[in-house]
């Protein structure tokens, strides 16, 4: 009886598993790295970000010329889901169609976290990065991203 019940649960999953396997074996673009990773240092102020989806922080400095002061980081999900975290897809909008796509997870109690970027458009096409997030040290300071970046080309 238990085997029959298990079969009734598993049989409907067969098409889903087959589709997942078929999609996961599809061809993907070949990425060629343009070189070693380089240091990335970014500061941002978040007076316009109150934790709601769609709000943003503004870049105040960056050592990467393609990410200029005034660029914005938009957060797609609200803070607090899951409780105690900001865990959100992000779009770094550097203007004129130059955007990087990523994800940030930040502990709301400590302000510490990590953001990763997986690709972009315009001058940020092929942009990949991993940065550690740290909060302002005082009221005069900004949020900090410290990490590495690279540009990959899609062949």
C-alpha cells in the first residue's frame, strides 16, 4: 500500500524532472575571461532607501570608471523577508542603458553582507563581481562595497 501511494506522488513529478534535465543540458554561451580579477571599491549613500522594493541607494564613489558617482542601486525585494535580512535581486543602473544585474544579502542587525553580480548591459556587459558589504562607521560615512570584479565576453 505504501509503495502504491509513493508511486502516485512520484509519477506526476516525472514530466517536471524530465523538463528540468532537458533544460539544464541546453547549450550555454561560452564565456572568456578578459583577465584576472581586479579590486573593486564602492561607497554608496542610502537616504532614499527605507527597505521597500523599488527603492535605491546612490553610488558616491567607485574606483571603476564604468560605475560613476550618481549611479543607483535598485532593490527588487523588500527588506525583512526573511526576517532580519535584506535578500534581494538588485540592478546597478549606471545610466544610458549601462546596468549590472546581481543579488545582495545583508544582515539587518549588523549591516554586514555580500553582493554578487552576474552580468550586465551596455558598458557593464559581462560584468561579474563579488563584494563584501559593510555599514557606515558613523553618520558622516557611507556604506562600503569591497571586493573583486571582472569583465567576461560572451562568444
